[in-house]
C-alpha cells in the first residue's frame, strides 16, 4: 500500500456546484467505510478564490446530511494537477483546458463519466450538466447523477489507492 494518501481532485468550472458536490459525496462515502488513505479536493478551471458553494448546492447537500459550507472555491493550479493521483472533470471543456495546461497530468485525467467505462459504453463521453443558475430540480438531478457515478467508480478508486483489499 502507498505510504502517502491517494489524492482525488474533482474539477468543474467555478468550483461552486458540481465539484464541491462531488467532493462532499466521495468524502462521505469514504468516511462511511472508514477509509482515511484517500484525500479528496475540488477546484475550478475558471474559479475565483474564496467563493462558497451556491445556496442551492448547500441546500441539496444539507438534504443529504452533508455540510459543504466550509468549502471555498479555488482555481485548479498546475502544481495541484501535477501532484494529484486522479483528476476527474465534469466536461470535455475542462478536460481540454487541463490537457493543454498540464500535459504531464494527461494519464491521470478523466471525464468523470468516462472513468472506468469502455469506449463502446453510451455514457463514455457524457458530461455532467452544470446546474449553475438553474432551477432547484437541476441541482437535484446533478446531485443524483454525481452520487450514482461516484458510487460506480468508488471500487476503482479504492483499487487504484491500494485500499480495496481491506474493505472487501
């Protein structure tokens, strides 16, 4: 097993909706399984430093028992991308921006819905829609989609992190 934590980074645009939701969901699942060897963070390709998640994001997280109010937005940096073991982005645009900005991170960079899927899967190149500025229902659908995807990929993350054998 790796001696240092395995780092997962979720990236969206402003780091106020999708990536904080994803961070909270994965952190909650890891806590539930008492996995401490995986660290989770989030950032945005166009984030402004210090914004809190949107009110809608905080509300939907709260409905699921999570408090994301301490999270603050931050732009994804080259050093962050280089030092992260797994980068999961919400859209093809995010993937393209990071591929161009940090070519050395390409083998650890995945569209969230593509991660762990074969290219023949209809969901392979699907994106997670941005609920920013949308109706509450869009935030609910986004949360549900993120939770489904993160539950699907959790065993893959555990395997990559070398922790799976302790939790099977």
